[in-house]
C-alpha cells in the first residue's frame, strides 16, 4: 500500500498543481486535496474534499480517508487573495492550529510536511550574510505575514514535541518564481516601472516553481525530518535581476516606497507589506548546506535560471538604451560596403568628397 496524502490549499494554483503531480508518484496511493473552495483547474486523480481547516471537521476528513501524510500548503502571503488581512491571519494561524490538533488526534498520521518561507528570518541591517536554520531573526516580526509564519512554525514545533512518533519536515522556501506564480515578489517584478529604495541593492535568492513541487514531493517520499532552507544556488542583487528583466526603475526613499506600496496594494496591483519593503531594502540570504547534505535535495535551477524562466514571457518595458542603439545602427551604411582596412569615418569622408565633386560638376556644367 502506498501513502495516503492530504494536501491543503489546493484551490490556489501551486497547491493544485503540486497535488496533481504528487498523485502521479508510484509510491503514493491516494491524494486528497482540501480547501474552502474548489480548485479552478484540472486536478487529475486528486480527490477533492471541500473543507475549512479552521473548522474541527478537518479531523473527520483525516480519519475517514485514513490519511498517513499531511502536506500543509495553506499558509498564504497576500491579504487580497484571502479577502483581507483578518481572514488571512485566520487561515494562516487558526487554520494551522486546527489542522495540527486534528493530526495530533489521528493515530494514523505518520508524516507532516509544512511549506514555510525564509520570510521568517525577516530582513534588517543587522542580518548575517547567510541565515542557517538555527538562527533567529534579528528583529522579531510584529505584524503581517512574517508574524503569521513565525506563529505557524512555533505551533509546528509544539506538535513535533507532543507527537514524537510523527516525522515533521519544515521547508523554509526562498521566494518562489515562475511563469504561473502570483506572489508579492512576482507582482513587484511585473510592474512596468519598478520602485527601488535609494541607496540599497538587496540580495535575492529564488526558487523555481518546479523545484518547489520537487522538494515537497521529495519530503513526502523520503524519511528525513527537520527544518531546511530551500533555495536555488547563487545570489543575485536586485539591480541585476531588474536589468535582466529589462524593467526600468525609479529610486525612492524608503518611506516613499512604502507610501507607493500602500497605493498599489489598495488598487490590488501589487502587495507591498512592511516586510516586503524591508526585504526590498536589505534583502536576505540563507545557507542551503543542510538541504543538500541532510535532506538530499538539489534544485534543478539556480537563482539566475529561475529568474530567466520567470521573465521569458514577461513584456519588456525596459531596454531603452538598446532600442536607441538599434535605431542609430539602422541609419548607418551596410558593413558589407565598407572595404577592409577602411574605417567608417573614412568612408563618410569619402562620401562627403564625392558629394562636393558632384556639386562642383553641376556648377561648372
């Protein structure tokens, strides 16, 4: 008999696609997807159960389906997608509490995989070059998504102490990007003109969406417990990323970026939470040694390669310098008519001489 896996958050694209890919794994017998609303896309062989993890009824679902593995993907980062900050906090914190309580009462549950985020480390001027899994944030989050994640992780650690027989794997994923990802960072990078914090060039580590699915599936099918930082190899500066995406930028003071972010958030164009502004100021780096040596996982795409795939179909709003150069080049003579050893300037001089002689001939004629 293969594993019976319950996946939360399948109404969102990443959760739905992961559940569908997991159902194709030969070591998995059944996949049950739960969420408050049905998924919009095809879920393949996944069995969908409409259930709210904030409600104790989730315990009945786990017992009825004989679930032995739970993958918690229902910690969301954008208030707009949840219907507001209050609903977002309920889904993240209260939902996790109820889910863990249900798992604690289910003797058949043997594995718990939680998708967390490196946002839990925060972003400040006092941060180390690379966070390891044992490190705490230099500034404890006081609100927003980062605080939700910190509370979720504390509940997961408490569950691990109470149920020592359950293998608990906590995956702290770097910012996930890809053609199908809608997140605060991808919304920011898709802006036609990108605001940056003047005087700062933050570090970025990225994880491709396909590698997110791969590491979650790896955690389900391999008997490895613990907390792991997950990110593609390499670090990029924000300025490098924006140049590669050909996004024009406007440098603003930090408070102005925050004010602009509030307006964009109200218009539902991009999410600029306080932790997002801090991240765009100071950046963040995490050490992934344990991911490779203990978890036994290596992402297929580096940070730079993940960015390239994300930007492949992104409309180009930048590249003005390149367009100007191309326009100038189109006015120049065909290089094929320039004889070897003769410079373009010499050719232009010869053209001017020919024109003068022609004018002289016309005058004398």
